[in-house]
């Protein structure tokens, strides 16, 4: 099966999932509800030029169809930026930053404090300033993921940084990052961070890999990871199409509630994956 045919299959599934979630009122955003519908336009209409119908797209992350477009666009942008930087002699590092919490904590509460922690790290902390200085950091961008572990939600950031100084050891960066991130997350009410969960990886040589660009994952990659929005969406469709299941109604409600919670929690996020160039002080 060639890539074009496979992509058509994926897009068909995206539409089926989106339409099913709308039908079952898991998604009720009016823009998403109208996504894909054809409209006529009278702009530049003349007696010899007939009205032309064209589809409209919502370009919202709640919509799996448009999310694929947004993610692909972002991956291409990151790939182009990273490749140009590496070709110019730079290196790409991925900093993994998790937040430990209790299983009973809600996703909105975790997400709010997580974003405050990330903002504090970049804007206020001495440790981050030190990392920027010793690595000669040129740019960075967030790649925030939500998966699932035994203690519930696993919200973390694969923070990508482009550096010019290749002589700094990864362990040195990890030590500074661990000390800084531990204090910040504790400040915002998280449990103690484990040293083994703070990782700094050189991903310079993975630019041509399946991920497309460092830190980014495709809809297909995310659909296979437990706890992601994409995984819940696919699970909802599979459960809906298995009416023989004894607990079908209960499972659909549980999965639907998780999808609603994720969409609501992340609805206010803007500038996803925005590449931030470093200005020297």
C-alpha cells in the first residue's frame, strides 16, 4: 500500500471520528459542526461565471480533520527550521520536563499549574538563563504531550532547544534543569520530581526520522499512545461500533467525558509549537 492510499484511509477515519463525536454531542463547537460543509460564494460573481461551491474548514484542534492539517503544518515548519539550523553547524536538544502529581488531581488543575511552571521557568528562573548562556541557545519551542500512566494523567513537555555550543555535557544541563525544575514545580504545588525523569537528549541526527521533526508526533503516532486525545477518539469509535459489548454505554460515556475534558482544558492554548528566537541581553 503506497503512502497516498494510506493517507486517504487515515483522512477518511478522521472524518468518521469527527462526525461521530458531533453526532453524539461530544463536540458541540459551532465551527467544528460546520467543518467540511460546502458553501456557495457570490464574490466576483458575473452573468457568465456560475456560483462555485467550496468546503469550509474550522481549523480547530477539537476537529481531528483540521488537527491533522495543523500538526502537519507545524511539523514541516519545525523540520525546516531545525534542518537549516543543523546545516549551519548547530545542534538540537530535547529536554523532557514532567510534573509529578497525585492520581486524584484533575487535568485542568494539573494543566494550569504546569503552564505556570513553564512560564516561570522561561521568564523568571536563573537556571534557565544559565542553560541559555552555557549552551549559546538560539531558539526553543514547546512540544507538550498528554499521555497516561499508572498514576493517571502524564502531562509533560519535550522542550526543543537549538544550541551552538556543543562542548557542554548533557549531564551538566540535566543537573541544572533538575535543580531548577524541582524548585519551580514544588512552588506551584506539585509532588517531588524524580531525577531519572528529567532527561536531556541530543536529537540532532533524528531530523530525517519518522517523527518529521524533533519533538513532534503525527496523528498516527499519537493514536497509539494511551491517554492521548487521538487514542481516546479512536477508542470511542471502536467502542461505538461494538454494540455487543456489555458495558458499551458506560464506556462511551467515560471515553466521551475524557475527550470533553481534554478539549476544554487545551482550548485556550495558543501559538502551539511557536519557535521562539532568543534575544541576547
